[in-house]
C-alpha cells in the first residue's frame, strides 16, 4: 500500500466507531495508520506519508507501539520542508515504511530535511535527486532488509533499536542533526507559510 491520508470521519474531532481500531483517537492520520495495519495481509508492506505530529502527539506512541508489535517499522524518511508546496505549505511530513507480520527490532531514520533548503514551487522544486542518497541507504530490498550502515551523529541515516524507541514512549520524532538552515533568515519559509503552519 502506498498512501497519503487524511482518513475521514463523520465530523471533525470525532473518534470513528470501528472495532479494529485498538487506540481511540480523533487524529485522522493515526486512525489511517490503524486502518492500513488492519487491511494489510501478513507479509504485505506499506509506505505512508504522515505529518510530524503523528510521530509525537499524545496517542502517537500508543499507535506506534501496536504498529511495532504487529509490523516491522523498518524505515522513516523525514521529507524536506515544503515537500507539498503549494498544496500544504509549511507542513512537515515523513514517510514510514513497514511490513506486516514481524515485530520491529530496529528502526532506521533518514533525515532529508536538516540543512536542506526548503522546497519551493519555482526556485527549488522537488526533484528525484533529493532522494538519491536515501535510495542508496535504503538498499534494493523493498522490505528494508538490505545491509545498512549507521552514518553516525553527523550523517543522515541512523539506526535506533527497539529499546531506544521504547524509552521515548514509542515516539519517533527523533532528530540528531543540528539544522543550521533554520538559523539563516534567507532560508526561512515565507510568512504566509509560517502562518499556515501555525494555524494547522
């Protein structure tokens, strides 16, 4: 499954009435994660686009715990700022990759955001080359089982064991690179993007 929520409910801020959702939440994206988990067959794999809050908000840890018990959540890709410009300006997003049937032992995170100029529609559009390093790190095995190398605290690709994730309450908003681009006023998003992100 390749998918990008949202996942609709009858109204805003309502929890869906579904027996296959273990965690009750009004967060539509986290409900969609539960929907995909229940839909996948054993051995089935998924790649899902999720906003940052799905990696750290209150019920995110509960959903990720179940996900990591039922699936191998082997890779998280932190997308560059502005990836969905102009459709969802200012939204920071990720892609999570998982396979149903095996519990997670390690989760690899690739930071394609820190120290990368934000994406813009005209001057800096999103192109395939943005993901060349990620593809090399991910490896040829679609199930995330290719040999991988942790690039350390100065690299973009890191491995985090299950115990480290458990200590964080199963929250996956793990960062290690200092983002110098955020300190450069030239690299700040447009004011309208900042306002949109704050309102969201």
